[in-house]
C-alpha cells in the first residue's frame, strides 16, 4: 500500500504550492506561453521517468494543477512509493496547453525532489534487509518542506523521527551542557528524570550519549530511546550488549556519519534504529520530465 497522504501533508503542500506559483508567475503570469499559445488550445502531456527510482509527490503535482486550473485532468499511472524504470509513464495530464506549460516546472520541482528522497531512502532500506533495524529521518529538512519531505521518506520505506520540538523529547549534548539543575546531580539519568517529571505522560523521551559510560548512566533512568552518537561498529555492538543487560526495553538509535557503505554493518551491530539526516538534506533529485503525448 502507498503511504497515506493525509490532511497534514495536503495542507503543507498547498502552502508550498501557493508560494511556488507566486514566485514563478509573478504579476504578469507566463508571458512566453501567453505570447505563443492561444487560450483555447488543448493538449496532453506525460510525466516520464528518465531514470529508475521510487516515485513520491504525485498528489502534490496534482494539487499544483488544481490550484492553477481545475480543468486540467491528472491521471497517475503509478502510486507513490512505487518503483519506476527509465521510460515509465508516471502520470498523464490533459487540458489547456497554457496551463500545462505554466505548471510544468512547479510540478516537476516537487516530484523530482520528493522522488529523489524516496529513492535515496529506499537504497538505505534495501541495504539493511534481513536485520531488525529501521531507517529513520531527522529534522534536517528544508524550512517549510518538513511534512512533505517526511512523507517522501515513508514512500521510500523509511520511518519518521519526531516532526518537531513539540512532539518528542530529545536531550542532546548541548542541552546537557547548558543544563542547570538544583543539587549536584547533573548526570544523563538525572536529566531524563527531570524531563519526565515535567512533560505529559506518553511523550517519548530520547537522550543522546557519546560514551558507553554515559549509556549505562542513561539506561538507569529507562528512557524510551538512547541515541548513540558517532560510535564505531565495535562500540555499537558493546552498547547493544550493555542495553540488553541493563534495560532491554530501551531502543538504541545509531546516528552520525551513516553512509550507504556502512549502514549494513551498523544494522548488524544490533541497534533498533538508524537515523540519517542525508535522506532529506542530501538526496539527489530523480530525473523526471514532461513530454507531449504523441498525437
């Protein structure tokens, strides 16, 4: 089943599309198309894959034309999350030639970027097949794009970390460094307990550690997740052994410098989660194009 494109994704996409069309059309609109194409001209275009990958963002592309011209018919031939090969016809659009040309680049900007994220994510997901680990994204997203970029990660088979600062606790090293608590206990475990006493029940609590000593300390407070920051494979394996002995219910998340050529070894070390900022901040766009349908 394709990932759900729900009301949150739709609302985020609509806001982005409004901005995108405003910056592209300005006050004069598409002056090139207006000068060359008569208002009544109709035609059909296809979105075609120029390379193999995973598609994401077709509902966003459809929304572009709904906002530009509701007379344009948009028919998807694949589903978000589905694989495509070079030459695959991803979708077909029929309607005003003026509208098709005016919306072409905006629609492509969305689906090439989101499909690139889905494709990149799928490579990481495929690389850890057979392990018990899952691939997660991070908050390293383009401002305003977070909700739809995280949707694209799901299209690629990845999972979403917290959406923002509001829906999950993540105590990082900078929080610990700047923390001023009453008394003399400034341990990682003390920070977990302090947070737990203040946030509503049910909100997950995660804490970042840099060493195995910090890990053992953190586990004594039973956080939901411990983030193992920039640990090598051998140290990750030791961390898993410590977790299994002290707090088997706590999940371990590896993060920092994860690459396609290292992610499988990280997963085999026994961690539950692997978070990768590159999924959203460094994914190359998938090459897709609008072609006129012959005839």
